């Protein structure tokens, strides 16, 4: 993933895969740009969402965050990240 590109400077609402709900809550968690998401990583962002807005955390949200981080379609994310997302969801439910 390329850091420091003009894409990184775009508002989080311009990120691939993120809908209006995600785009509206992330700035309040300090994620205002695509670069912020990439710098923090989807795992850290997921933890922030979990702490502040737990009802929004589910596998679809994590897939969207992963896709937005890599600027890829949520159906085309790395398998290792998908496995990690599933593990996180399992832990969140406990």
C-alpha cells in the first residue's frame, strides 16, 4: 500500500467500501482521512469503533475497513486479514 499519496489526504468519506455510517463515526475517533486509516491500521480503528460504538462492529464492518485500508474491494482482501477479522469478531462476542 502506498503511503504519502494524494489519496491519503482525501477525506475518510471518500474511502472505498465505507458507507455513510462508518464515514460519519470515524472522524469522531480521530480518523479524518484515508491516510489516518492507513497509518493506524484497520485493527486499531476496529478497536476504537468497538470502544465507542460497539453496536457497529461486525464482520462486514471489518471487511470494509480492511478494503478501505488497502484501497481494494471488500471481497478481494488478503486472506490473512480476513482470518484475523473473524478472530477479532469471535473475541468481541465473548
